[in-house]
C-alpha cells in the first residue's frame, strides 16, 4: 500500500522547489529622504543623497518634502506614517527612518541583496499638445511571493527652483568653518532642490489589484499608467520610479510596507521610438543662419509646426560632435539657437566649415556654417 506524505511536508517540498527554481533579480534601492526648505540640516542630507546616487547606479533618490511649497497630501501621508526627524530617510521602506550618517551603508546593504521582482518600462510616451504621459510598466517575477502585492509609479521632478519661504532653503552651516555650505547664506536663495517627489499615480503605497496575490517564477504583469503633467512641472526634468511593494501583517507598522524592488528612468530622453504621442513634429522651414560666415556668435533660426522633442548640435566635417546646443521639448513656432564658437570643452574652435543638425522625431535639418 502506498504511503502518502503529510500535506505540511508536501507544502514544504513545494516551497523548496519554487525557491530552487527562482532566479533572483538585481536589487535596486529607493532612498526616500524626508526634507523641507525650513530644515537647516537638510542641505547636508541632500548632499549625501547626491553622492550616493552618483556612485551607485542602482540607487534611486526621492526627496519627500513636508511643510514647504513642494509638500503634497501624499508626502504628508508618508510623513504622518513614518514620523521622521529631518533629515532622515527610509531605504526601500524597510522600517524606522534612519539618520543621514547611516544612509550610505544602509543603501550598500540593500543593494547587496537580491529581489524576486524585475521591473522595466515597456513604453514611455508623452504628448506635448495635451501633456498626457503614458507609461507601461512591466514586472517579471523571479521568485515566489504571496499576499498584498502592489505596483506603484512615482513622478519626480529634478532641479526645482522657486522663490519665497516655501523654496528658499534654511542653512544651519552658513557659519560653520570648512563646511561645504559655509557662506552660502541662510536661507539660501535660488536653491536647487533635487529629486523632488511630485506625485504617485494612484497610491503612494502602490496600487492594489494589479498584481495577483500569489506570484511565482515566470509570473508577468504589465500595467499602463496615464497622468496629465501640470504645466508648472518641467517635463525635461521629470524622472519616474516604478516599484513593487508588499503590504504585510496589518500594514500599520513601519516595517509592513516594504518595497520589493524599483526601477528609475528619465522620461523624455527615453521616450518610446524617441517620439511623442500624436502628430510627428515637423519643421515649417529650413534653418536660417546669420551671420554666415562668422567670427563671433552665430544664430540659427528655425520654425516648428508642432510641439515636440528637439536635439541640436554642431559637428565638424568628420561627423564628430563639436558643441551640444539644445535638447528638450520646444513649442510650435519660431526659435533661435546661438553658438559662440566654443566646443563642448570650452575651447574656441578653429576656422573652417561646420554643420548644424537639428533633429525632431524622424526629421533632421542640416545647415552649413563657416567659421573664420
């Protein structure tokens, strides 16, 4: 007579088989830094985050503002849930906020692990006419997970500058000898706020109902987010951070809302097919170059039929880029670019023939300019 294995033993064996078949994904680290323009210690925190993101490509920086002009209802929700001091941060929402002296080692520790989810962007689209962004996020699972699994998308605007108390940054290091912020003022006017969290599409904790409550190696989920980008946001500075979160227990403790993995991307340079949604951008005229020949500043005038993504650069006769002039969304109408005759390294170019190329979508205009 055959003997049957106990159900509990079968469950354990099944779990082991699933784990043996798992191929874990590289772990990314989302650093959510609690900050505010009123916080005099926060410039140092921002500097630490900059160093971490510059030296660790898999680290994704997010500045969560509270009590200033960049705060939102969603950031207030995070502030209320974690109750941080300022500046403190959470790494992949792994628990209690930690002080800035621990951010670097905590990020390294997170990155040393592996994840059971891999995130990528299948499509990235933006319509400059109606400013609607359309993003399809793809998640492939490389391990077994079950429970309340969620998919989220954070919109981050880089290099935000404003005026007034909601933007002018307090600086407690203004009189600290040898500090990098010594003599910068308190407050610091025209301060550049990096990695500013603007909005999570749906819930800041991740959107339920997109991912099944049980996934295994080979499970795959795709979801398309749409968002109207406000005119006040600089679309050229928009970054995205998609994430998979796992809500455990009752979700009410700081360790109950962990991020399993994330993925960041700069929106505009990575648009699908390098074009925007809707009408393809076209030029209404050729480039007008003046003065030509030139010994000083030369101007390039051109006309766009539609709003769209523009790239412009000067090349030598061997096709090597000499000077980068412009890259970003431009509105329909007449535009003028200038070139002072310097290369990207700041050196004045030698006399000779150069080519200006302006590209929009699949169209490229080329014009010659003579330097004397």
